[in-house]
C-alpha cells in the first residue's frame, strides 16, 4: 500500500460524529420518518419510486407512460414518451405566485450588483430566445457559451433550453485552443461570449480568445453574440459578430417554449478524459432536472425563501445543476459572484454572505483550505448568522478543513453536507440528509434514496469487509445519469460500463465503507487528476506539452497538495540535449506558460522535472505508478525488473547522474560518500547546519562548495583563462578538448 493510501487510511480512523443540530432538524424538509419511507419505497420498486417523483416534481406538457427504457442498455432512457420544457419548469412555474420574488442576486468583482426577479429573468430569457430563433437557431442546434459569471450566462442557458437548442458552456478560464476543440466537437452554429470579465482585479479577454479560436478553425460557427461587460473596445467582425444588446432590441418578452421529449439533450459539458480528448458528456432534459431538483430539496434543504450560493462557475457541472437549474426549479434566490474569492482581500466571500443574507453556502474544499490558511480574522469580521447549512463539492474534504468550516464559518450550529457526485452523474448521489444523518468529517456518508452504490474488487465482486477499498460503482440506472458521450457512444460504453461486463456504472473513484456503512472516497483510480475540484486528464496535459517544439516526450502524474488536493507534476524529455541551470529554469517557465495557453491556467504543471528518458517497460509502456511514487517522495515498491533502464531512477528523483551533469566538463569524478555523485545534496545539508548554528565554514568546506558550484555551473562558473598562443599550445588544447569529450552512453547509442 502506498503512502497516499496510508494517509487516506488515517483519515478513515476519524471517530468524531456530529448529529444534526436540533433546531435545524426540527424544520428540515426531510425528517427521519420521511427518509425511512423513501428508502423503503425505492428499495421495493425503484422505477415506481422515480415515476412518482417525476409526476410530482416536474410540470409536463405531455405525461409519460414509460418510466425506464432498457432496450439499448447501458444507454438508458427515462420517461421517454413524455414532453416538457426545462426553462418552463425553472421560471414560468413561479410567475403566478412568486413572479416578483428575487431569482438572482449578482455581485461583480468591481463591486457592482444587480437583482432580477423571476418575472424579469423570464422576460430576458424570452427576448434572447426570440433573437436566437430569428438567427435561425432551431431545436437540436448546438450553442456554445463562453462567458463570465454574470446573469446573462443564465439567460443564455435558459434561452437555449426554451427553444430546444443544446447548450455547451465552456469555462471562461479555458484557452482559445480548448474553446476551439469544444466548438468543433459539438458542431456549434452560434457562440455566445463577452468582451471580457473580471477576475483577481484583471480583465479576462474572452472576446480575444474567441477570435483566436475561430481564426484557427470552427467552420460551423455562423454567428457570434457578444455581451458588453467590461466596456473595453474589442474588434467586431461585421459579417459574423453582433452585440447582445443590439440583437435583443425590439424582441418581445414572451416566447412560446419548444416542448421537447424527456430524452432530448439539454446540454453537453466537456470533461477531461484519460485519452487526451475531452469527453462531451450528454445530459437529458427530464431525468437531469429531476435529479437536480430533488437533490436540492433532500441534501441542500433548499426552500423558496432561501438565498442559495453555490460558488461554482457555470462552466462546470456544479454550476449547471446547483446554480442554473436546481435552485431555480425549487424557487430559491441564487447568488452569482463574478470574481476571485480573495479579491480585494480574503474576506470577500464572507462579506457577500453578510451583505446578501446567504442562508445556504456550497463551495469546494480547495476554497475552504485556501481561506482557512488566511486565518480566522476575515470571517470573524462579518455577521454570518444568516447561514443555516454548509456544503462541500468537487473532492473529498480533509477533517482539518471540515472542522474549521464547522467551527469558524458555521459557528458550530450549521450542518455540513459533504457531497459526492460527478459531471457524469448529473446530480448528488451520496451525501448526508442534513436533518437526519449524523456526519463524520471526511465522509460523504450514505447513498440517496433510489441510488444503489456499492464497492467492488477487480473481479466486480462486492467488498464486504469494513474499511476495505475497491471500485465505487452504481448498480442500477438513475434518472440524472449521462446518456452518452457526444459522437462517441463506444467510448461511453468502454469508459463507464465494460470493466464489469455492463453490470454497473463504474465511477472511476476508489472508495471504502466503514462499519456504519458510510462511504469514504479515496481518490481517482484512473489517470484523471482532481486539481482544485477540476478534473483534468493527464493525457490532455501531456499532449499540450509535447506540442511544444522543445519537448519530445512527457508524462504527467498527480502529487498531493494541501490546498488544491492534487498538484500537476510533469516529467519532460527534451528534444536534443537537456538544458541545465538558468536555461533549464527558463524552459520550465516557458512550458508552464505554454500549457496555460494551450489548455487553461488550471492545467499548468506545478512542477516540471526535466529528464533524459522516461521509465518504460521493455514493451514501451510508461511506468506511471513509478513516476507517481517518485513525485510524491515515496519509496518505489513497484517491481522494476521490467524497467528498460533502472539507472533512470536517480535522475527522476532529481539526482542527475549523466556524465555531463556529474562533471560539468566531461571528466569523471568519484561518487561522494553520501551516495550523491556530485555531493551537491550533502554539501547543501552541511551549509544549512552551519547556518543554523552560526558556525563559520572551514577552508575544506569552502573549497568543496566552490567545486560544487563549478560542477553545477559547468565551464561558465570558472574564471576565463587567457587564450593559449603558438602551434604547440593549440595542439595541446586540442588534445585536452578531445580528452574531455564524454563517452556516449547506451541511451545515446540507441538514439544514434
């Protein structure tokens, strides 16, 4: 068992339990008897359970008679012969009784704010929907949305839903290349963007990135709609681009909805995959909305009078389900904040909670850890008495952060719901019911009613021993599950179902169950990294690195990070000779910037280690488990007998054992007593001890330090000698240069 698993194991020994606060439990939506009854009905007849909920929670234009269609399993269909409209279910249903209630509270990073009622939001949605129809957008067409987190992004999503267009939101932090790839894969006809947005006190140039993406391809794009957010001048193509305000001018605030089949695609959302190509996760209309609404009611205890703030951007699935759709379907007020959580200081989140009287706060453990490091002072300055429930999403939360969240933000009176779900699941599947479930710091507790989660071993057999880990799977279909991968159904089947012969959905996460039946997520089993709550494919980052002209090969692994959960660690093999010193540092900086441009700033490697070759088996397979162990500073327990070049381990650890690196001028030197061939690490430790004790270095220590500097810096660190003159001196210099020439290593011979 590796070190990471031991750390997880220690977390699993968490013994603290926190029962629901009595005041909260007394008025919670779901009481213990309610939960028991739901579980009983879901266990007895899952299809009848979901059918009853669908009829009660959703407004149908044409009622369904077929609950679950298994004819193309594992491509399941729910409520297949029914018809409805998602936008109507989120907006129109509230107009008669609550039309003047606030639907959206917006706060921009510069401090500007707006409020929209359900009536106003619905009118803006209808105007844009009419404008899209006027541009020729029809039911089933794809529209890509690349915007900051402003109310208009919700307007754009619901306008698409209203006319049956399929939206695909691309996170505003993604690069032009990432945007281009997603537009082309979706075959979008329209791009909705903005002149820019605010983040960390700076403008994010969205229109510039969009123009760059379109200049590189995207032949299906016919129209670009640009919302004016920053007011900065941007170039506009008169044949393609149109301002949002010009487009909707004169459009009526009423738009007849397109009644679509329950299985009609509502959206595509691209998530990273282990093959390097992003996956277009396709979600349906009815089943997805049912999961979004019921999980809001059960897990997040959302009511129409709540001010609900999920801090996620709508470029991620959390922003779809718990910003754009779920809370609005319940009739709650949604908070949108455009900018960074620490701008202008670390109290921005808590200031927003106080100013807008937020009652439910749902954020990522990454944000909690980052704000926790700033200390208790910032939250203590603000009145957080309006908060009644806290939630976490995106990755497992460590107990230390959980306790800080409970003590400092919740003031020990707010239950915390640690939720597990994925882009693919559409909505929360495993989480506490806050008025019923006793919580444990670090555990997502139990599956929701109607969700049959389990843990299985490599053979697909159930793991029954408490605390024994395995694959997290879902044994039966559920309404909000993904329907396919856009344009690649074989990949859908292979990724999520074939590992265990289509018997269950394979989440790709490792988990274990404790003696109380609580689930504990142990991390990704595959090679997808979870960086600050964002899933990033290692192959996608590797592809970006190898696209750089100086890079021949790359391998990317994850390394634990106290704030982001996982850090991106890249091993890079350069074309030509491996640089050293300042040249190496410059290349690392260049490569980090390159990945940010090709993919996103989120994908920038935290550390890049340059190496001569990558560890491979003799069949050519990169030994990723070994790379992971080295990156994490763990002892390599993997069998290295199949390693093509066992000596590479020293270099991977950052101990450069190549002849050139060892000598700096070509002549071989003896290994030092410490085992480090250059003596660098040993000398550094001695200098550190001398500095700590105040002792002056001896003459021998100073001499060794100078030699070490010469070795690291090569010829550049030595004083220049006066040039030799005369034929004999030139001949002697030639003989010395020939003697200094390093003998070719076996790796160089193979390359030759």
